[in-house]
């Protein structure tokens, strides 16, 4: 059982010292690879890894074709300013091939998991000679996976899966004892900018978690565009998470006096502290209608926009 460090008991400086020592002790004189997405969890782990073993921590951004607009460039630029070189790995074709024809939510997450850990990271480990992968699993990821609520792509040992046997390398998880609010404290203490430590969460399966039904490049383009507009229009709304979802079935709409079978976009906006529970943000109706106008006019084929008003639980923050 994982011993939780609650936010009120968290000493960020002491936590950082302990984890830097733990990473250095595990990796020794060898190499570790580090998976960076730009979110607060992976960003904190990146900085812990480089403090612990310096250049023996090799940081990669996996371009899976599922990220938000401009994300790879922004992440690489930010960490270059922090003195961390990030290598971008183009794996778009591998991920879309793995997701081809898959519609079940758990099967989609499993396809993402296998592609990340067995194919992409497995190849990077072999090429580099590294024996460890650093990643930003947090306690909430484990809780939701073990409870059977949602299979998080970065949880293995708690399910009886040995990464060494399955993938050929060990996984180090420095953030395993804390939740999102604790990670933010640690990231701030690591001197990451507020734009990172206070950044909205983003799912490991990326935008594929916001596509209901089959994930295709075309549908990812639509939800990427909708996500960009949603984040822009809700920029001044103080919330834990803001997202757009594309539904599977076409719905009936009308445009220019004619019937149009189009897409339905669902907007979700959450108030939460650590993602365990959440309530929909009370957004002014004028803001929602302004957002809707942009979505139906700027995202090709969108004819319907809805706003989620169900709390977590029974809802979850990400739909897939």
C-alpha cells in the first residue's frame, strides 16, 4: 500500500531532497530516459531527474499526433530556457495505427499504453542503453486504476504488472505518494514557472481521451481546434480544468436553411483541488453562448454544443 503524503504534511524542499537521492541511488552511473509531456507532473519529474543525475537523464517528448495546438514547440522552448534539452520523437503514425478501429474506452487506453511503453519507450531504452524510465504517476492515477474506474496508462505494479518483465526496463515514480495539489507545490519549489506548476491537467492519452468513438487524424484535428477555442474563450474563468469533447454520432442541425448532419461538441469545465472530486464551474450564460457561437462557426461541421452539469462522481473529468 502506498503511504500518502497529504498536502498539509508536505514539505516540498524535503520531498525534493528525498526524491533526488532516491533517483540517484536507483540509476547510479547508468542512464535513465524521461517522458515529458509539458504537464505539471511530467515537468516536475523532469526537473527531479536532471537534479539527480544531470545529463544521464535523457528527456523525450513523444509527438503522438494527439497533443494540443503548438504543444511540442512550446514544451521544447520552455525547457531549453531551463537548461534541459528535449528531443522530440515523431510517433504519430504508430499511435494512429494502434488506434485504428478501436472504439471501446478501455481498449483505447490499452492501445495508447502499449504503444507508449512497449513500442516507443522500449525502442528508446534499447537505443540508449538506459535501464530506467522516469514518469509522473501520482496517487490519484493509482486510486482510479485499482478501483476499476478508469485504467490510467501509467499504472503497472499496482496491477501486478512487472515493467521489467513486460517492457524490459524499470520505472521510477517520484510523485507516487502525492496528489495534484502536492505536485503543484513541488513543481513551484523546483523553480518551474507558474505557467507550468499552475497548468491545467492534461490526460496521458492526450486528445484521444476527448474523442468518443474511433480516434482518427480528422477527428483529432476537430477536437484540437475545439480545444483551442474553448481554452481561449474560458481563459478568464478560474477553474481546475477546461476541455472540449467530440461525440461519436452525428446529430441533426441546419445551416443556410438546409438540414446538416454535423458534430456535437461537449464542453466541460471543472472546479476541483486534486481531481478526486469535482463540480462543474458556474460559467455565465453569456460566456457559454459566446463560446458556442465560435465553435459552430469556426470548427468545420459542428452544429451542436452542450455543457456538462454532472459532478464527479458519478461523472469523471475526462470522458474516456
